C-alpha cells in the first residue's frame, strides 16, 4: 500500500480500515482502555486478526480541555509499543500527533503514516520537515470556513496539490481528511453536507479518510452520549463503504466488520 518513497498505492475499489488505539487515559471514547504497553499491544493484535489495514497509535488526546503531554512524555508512551509492534506486524502503522519531533522519532522506529493533527497553517511546515522520511501523510482540514463547505474543501485540496508540486513532494504521499466535527471547524449541518456530497470529495485529487466514529455530531442529532453512538457509527460505515471512501478511521472494528459482512451477503457481493 505504501512504497519506499512514502507513496500510497491504493485501489479505488477498496475501502481500507484504520483501527484506532489510543494509549491514553483521557481520549473521548477509549481513554483508559489501552493505556499500558500490554493492553495496547493486545488491542493491536486483536485488530490485526480482525483484518484492519492500518493501526493508528496516539499518545495525546485532542479534545478541548485535554491534559497536554510533552514530546518526551508521548514518546515514552509510544516507543515500547512501536518497538514491539514493528517486530510482529506487517500492517502499516500510523501516528496521530501534532508534534514534528515526535513524528520523526516514530518514523525512525518504523511508523509509515503521520496523521497531522494541526491547524491548516502548519501543515506545509510539517510536511516539509519530514520530506526526506519514507512516510505518507494524512492532512486534515482544520479550520472554520466562511464559505460553502464543499467549495472550501475542494479549494484546500487544490492548495495542497499545488504546494506539493511546487516543493517537489509527490502528491501520492497525501491522504485528505475533511475534518469532521466542531473541534475541527465543522458544525453538524456542514458535517451532514459533507456526508451527503461525499461523491464530490471522492472525485478530488487525494484519497479520502473519514474519522466519524462516535463523534459529537451524533450527540447533536440524537442526544446520545459517547457510549450510545455505535448504531449511527455502523450505519455511516456501511454508507461510506458503499460510496468507496478510501479510508475509514474507526474504534468498533468487530461490529463494523460484522455489519459489512451481512450487508455484502444480502447484496450478493
């Protein structure tokens, strides 16, 4: 899926599953579940057996009011998990972070994708700093836009594309995340419009990654707390699979795979 230059080779007919493992105490859904090396590695093993394509590790929560960790604190959490994981898995490992120095440390230890959790104005600086590492990037739109949301996202993709060409960086190293939810500048109405018009985003220059699982727009729509948001997460997963979205970033891998399996059987796929 990714070559020695960090370029993605992705089939347009396959949806890839990204299994999330937050090695934290305070992530909004799974905080505390995988907060030791042993628990995190066991979860990674489970995800691989279930059939995910990518495992994404994170050592810092990103919700409002989070406790900030230094790069060194995050690295001490990630390092032992990465060291063991890279010995035993052929899956791609992604790192969810906003710290350039942490990205470099993780890339040196075998991580192949960096999910850049930074506002838009920092993306290019980050990619430039890691240009010579053989990794790919998830670039998330992280901004409030004062224009129609699909237009804004398409303009952002064009901006990223042109910047890559101007700086001799392969556009095949980029996955685009439209940034779902209010923390990333999208209200519920904009989020729903993105979902409704996902075909238009799929036609853009980059593969699309969606991170929608158990997010707060489900609270706005249905007054569901985070533990009650499985059903809309599964429903959206089926919809995005049918729409051939390239990457789905999810927590509830087993439930979603079971739903996809029965959906395929009924459809005769």
